C-alpha cells in the first residue's frame, strides 16, 4: 500500500477582537464571528461558511479553556488520532491556526459485517483502514515553520498590527491573501528544513575574526547606521546588529540578493584522430607543400570526395577545372619590401603602389556629400612603409564603479517587536559577499535617502567585502584535507548553538532526530523551567543533549540554546557533559 504523507487541511488567521466594518442584517447571527477571520484557505476548494466558523470556533474554545488553568501559556497544539491542530500567536490578539492530517498508510481490513461500499459490479468492497503515524510531524517544527512564514511576511509588508492601524482591515486581508495562499500550499510538512535550519541562519566557523572586522568598519559609521554582511550560506553580523534583535528573515532576504556564482563551461576533451590531428584544437594553416589542395587543415582533393567536375555551378556537365590560384598574396621576403598582387591573367602583374587615386576628384566628391576628408598620409621611405611594426599598447580594464544598490524592508526592534517601520537599506556585492547598511534614522524619510547619501562609506564597504571574501576563501582551502580511516568509520559529535536568531553549527550537522525536537519543546516550558535535557536512544545508544541559558545583554535578556549529539561508543554521562562544556567554551558565543 502507498503511504500518504502528512498534509495541510486548512490554514486561517483571525483576531477575536475585530468587529464588522459594514452594517449587519438583524437575522445574521454569525456576522460577528465571521468578522474575526482575516484569512482562510482549505484543501477543499469550496468550504461552507458554517464549517469554516466551526473550525475557527473550536480553536477559540480550546485557547479559552486552557487560559483558565494557565494564562501565561495558552494552548498551542492539540493531538488526535488522525489530526494535529497548531495555534500560534505572533502578535497580541492575532492567531495563526493550522489543521494538519498526519501521515497514514492504508491497509486491508477484514469486515465481518455488511459493507455499504460497492464496486462497479455491485459486489461489496471492504472499507480501507488507515494506520496513522503520530510521529510523522513535530509540534515544535510546525510552529517554527509558521513563525518563519510570518517573519517573511512581516519583512516584506509589515506586522499585522502596523498594517491594521495604518491601512485598515481590508488592506490587511488583501495582503494576507496574496502571501499566505502561496506560502500555505508550498509548505512541505515532512521533508522541510532540518533541525539546524529551524534555529536560524548559520554563522561561519571564524565568526569571531569576521565580526571583529565588521565591528571595526561599523565604528566609522554614524550612530543611525547598522552594518551586516552575508556570504551564502553564512551571516556576519556586527555587535550592534546583534543587540537590536532583528528577525532571522533579514539575513535570508539579503542572501537572496546575492547572485549565484557563475559556472564556467568545462573544456572539451582532446580526442586524437587517425590523421595525427587532435579534435578540439585549431587546425594548422596550409603549407607550401599542399600545392593549394588544403584549406585550414582540410584536404581539398575534390576527386577523392566523389564530386564529379568539382563544384560546378554553371551548366550541367561542366568539367572544366578551375585554376589553382585565382587571387593570392606572395609572402614578404628580404628582397621585396611590399606585397605583390598577383592576378591569374599572365602579364598583368602590378604592385599595390602602382594604383593611383586622383585626390582632387576625391575631395570634390566627398565635399558634395558633406563627408569628412581623409588626412593625407605623409610620405615614407619605400623600404620601411610596407609594414608597421609598432605595437599597440594593451588597454587596462577599467575597474567597476564603487556604488551602492538600494532596497527597503519593514523592520522592528527588540524593544517594540510588533511595530514595524519601513527602513532604507543600502548594499554592495563583491565576490559573493554582500555588505548592507541599515538606515535607522526616523527623522529622515526613507524616500529621500539615495545611494549618494552613503557614498562616503563606499570605499570602506568595498574593502570590507574584499577582506571577508579573502578570509572565507583561505579558510575553505585550509579545510580541504584527505579523509582518514577514523573520520570515515567513526562519526563525529554534532552540535548547533543558537544565539540571537543565528546559529553556529559543526560542518557535519544534519539532523532530523525527534530527540532534539522534543528537547527543544521541553526547554521552552516555563512551568517548571527546564535548563538541561539529556536523552539516550536504545538502538543505537547515542546521546542527545540540549541546554538553555539566560544571558543579560544590555537592557534585555537573551536566550541561548545548545544542542549536541554524541555518537561515540561507551560514553558516560560525565563524558557527554564535558564534551558539551568544551563546545560552549570554544564557540566564543557565550561569555
């Protein structure tokens, strides 16, 4: 039987505090409930209003019921045998609700009673019974995917609250329809991003050196300008950028602006032929021994090709052989200083200089046509005027102009995450490295800013991009080593550290382990608060570790998370804890 993967049943966005914007008929009891729904899409093309209101009403009831027991943590997921209900509140009073059907596998069942299902011949068919896989999707992964979609919408259009307060409810509904309809049905529930990508864009292994370079560059910028650099797939943030707590959608958006590297076509292989030449190389010019029967290395012996009468374009049956040479230029030698023009007619041999031009008649004709007169060539010695041996100096290519490109993005700060403002963003791309400058000055209108405003930082920006590109190139060359038997047979420990919506991962980190998803769900609980989770599988007996730390950064508290998988055999809990502490110490992310 074919397995049916997990799929999205419906997706809706609603706000229970909204009221109808148009007059409501007295007998329309559901008008107020329908006014709460800003966006709705379903797997079924046609859905009745009653069914849509029941689905949204169920989510409201579950949230309201759980709020009675724990107001600080509202209900965010509901499990049943066949479905999974996910509720996410990205902003106050706004909810994104998704109904998902888990993966299932049909299996034949034995029906002891009479079946009502009949085939074309009228015979009863046994009903199909499904085995549902509750582990096919993870709640925390689904919630992160929804938040990533929301952050992408927020970066392009602004937050729900900002659009509702400035443009109104109808404008918000239109923008939600255009974005989330496409996003919902391109959402891959099972084969989506792996665990490391859920944590945020990756940092480079030399992030401390690169961050120091961009901090030195940022120190020369005005106070209202924030610097960040990206080189797919890595992000190089400045300290000021990290402290402002921007969304992880911004680095992903900047990486999208970097064009992919050009792939040069592979050279054609050289194939030796039977005649001694090599396919793929330029043919040699004809030699005097060819007696005019070769052209660009090809044998021009016509009778061998089976063409009677050679190329006969005249009357049929013409077989007159053309002369061997119609027009030729004799090579230069020491005795004769100018080339000779040789015609096929005997006795008519004249040099090039023998053809004279009446210059006065030429000047009169060009004056009538209003054409510029050619400059008169100065007289030169006959022995030296034949060929000019002066070399033309090579022209050096002009460097590309140093200039900024401009775009805009809707951004919010960590102090006011639900209030977005349209910010001007200047960026420069060199050698697959993009350096961006975010203008945060609210006193200047974003439309008044031009690339000329940032021209004073152009040279420093270009130098930073070249420096980052050189560092990344040298690091990629230094890490290219031959695989050893130990690296091939024994798996290395894998880790991922999350800080300020950015991650530092080991090169071999690729994990979809359910242990890590469950550990992250436990770390996000506040009652009771959990700081460490250690788990061990049965077959194979691998360790899965997660740790969470709260750090004071300025006026805000940042949450740092560490995830690690240990695959070494006969490893004790003490060894795992020491390995985790070593990874945290070497990362340089945590103080």
